[in-house]
C-alpha cells in the first residue's frame, strides 16, 4: 500500500512539473501544428492498439495458466489413486506369497 501511495505522489509531482507544449517560434504555420497533432493522434492510436493487444495476451495467458493448473490437479489426483491401487496390489501380492 505504501508503494502505491509513493507512486501516486510521484505522478502528482510529475504532473505539476509538466510544462505545456508551445511552439518555440511564433512563426509556426497552422499546417505544421496540424501535422504534429495528426502525428500525436496516430501515436496515441497505436499505443492504444498495443495496450489492447497486451491485455488480450495477458487474459489468454491467465486462462491457459488456469487450465493447466486444473489439468495438473487432475493428474495429481489420478496419480494418488494409482499409487493407492499399486499399494493395494503389492499388499495382496505379499499376502499371496505367504
């Protein structure tokens, strides 16, 4: 919890220190500004798409991990059953030899 609070404080401090973008020169044409805005929007769209892909991959990985975990538990239960069966047959075999 302390780490989350520290992270929030850091983000707050960073946002307070952000200086809004303004062109270095007042001679910047509206076309240049428009091109920068388009490039920025394209970058944001690509980042959103990448974030969506990462989220899908994460969900898929979690689903597979849960599936494999269930299969592992099922296999462990079956192994325990087979070990018990082996013990029973060994016991019967020893009694038969006597």
